[in-house]
C-alpha cells in the first residue's frame, strides 16, 4: 500500500510535468530510487526530503509529516563481493529481522548509493571487497547517516583493530549465523525495534 508521501510525491511531480528520470537526474539519484519512493517501498532521508521539497516548490514540513505516516521499517543491508555470502546471509537476516527491509549488494558503490537515498539502520559489511574496502564503505555510510550501526563480517580477524577505528558497532567472523546476528543486535550503538523484536 502506498504511503501518503508516495502519493504526494507522484501527484506533485505529475502536476509539474516532470518525468521520474528527470527528477532522478536533478536529485542525483537513480530512476529506480524515485520509482521506489513513489511505490512506497522506500523512503528518502530528511536531507533528501528537503531537496525534493525545494525542487518541487513544496513545504518541507508537509513532506516530512507524510513520511512519518508511512509504515516505517528499518533498512538493513549486507555488502559482500561474493554472491554466495549474500545468497546464504540474506535469508538468515530475514529470519532474525522479519520486520526489516533487507538489501544485498556485491558492489560497494551500490551500497553507498543506496545509503545516500535511504536511512540505513544496520549494515553488515565484508572488509575485503576489491578496490573499495568495507572500512571505506563504513565511513561513507556514517557520512550519510552517523547513526548507522555497522557490523563487519570477515574471514580475517586481524582486521579487528582497524575496524574499531571506523566507528563500527561490531565485528563478526564468517560465516554469518542467526545466533551471531542476535548477539550483535544486543550490542548495537543505536538500537531499533522491528515487529516486536528488540534490537
């Protein structure tokens, strides 16, 4: 079901004769991101809402209030350059966090782009992901939202000291397990609640 924000955004964009791809280009996001905002599956953060309001000539308070009426689900991401880790890890996260939106990324740049357009509450990050390390992704996520909980997921325990310097909430040795996730959830710097499960 569409949120009030989704309806308002689509209606105003249509009234102004702006295509989704034009709005996306002006906001420096992907066309898919605007489509998700309009179908209610994603919500922009406060900074992006302010940009949208300015661009469409709308009252920013009206848009923010509209987002608060949406069914808020926490956003959780898993970033690992190995697809097998995502294929095994995402079902585990869904079982432990049934009320959350779970997204997986094999490219660090995609995880960063997602965080620019969506408030990420919790991120599980591999450390070695090619040219962009999980440590760099953590810094980018915290730049977008300083209250993002970051938990490193790695096969190399030697990274632990470097990981703590980035402001992460936790550190897990692969493989990802339901018990391991639950243990980390109890230690989050910025706890959140989803479907009756205290995180």
